C-alpha cells in the first residue's frame, strides 16, 4: 500500500496494490476510485485535500492495525 500527498496538485492518493488501473470513476465530487480489470478498487484519490483536512492533520499520519 502507498499513500501520496501532492501539495502542488492538492491531492491525496491511496494505492492498495500494483494492479493495472483500467477504469476510474468519480463517485462524489473530488473523490475518484480506480478499478482493476476485475472491477476491484485498487486505489482512490481525493482532490482538494487541503479543504477537507486541516493542515495539522496533513502533517501527521496515524496508522492503526487492529
């Protein structure tokens, strides 16, 4: 899994695996899902991340496994 935050494009991209993306769909304004050939979600992108998350929360990433 990979998480990228691009300050220039103001986006967050979360990639679940390395399968080829064959289709993308904007499911809500500024939220895009990427699908593989078997129609499984392999990644998602959030546009305008700075308007959705505070700058403080963008600086600190917490990861939790339960």
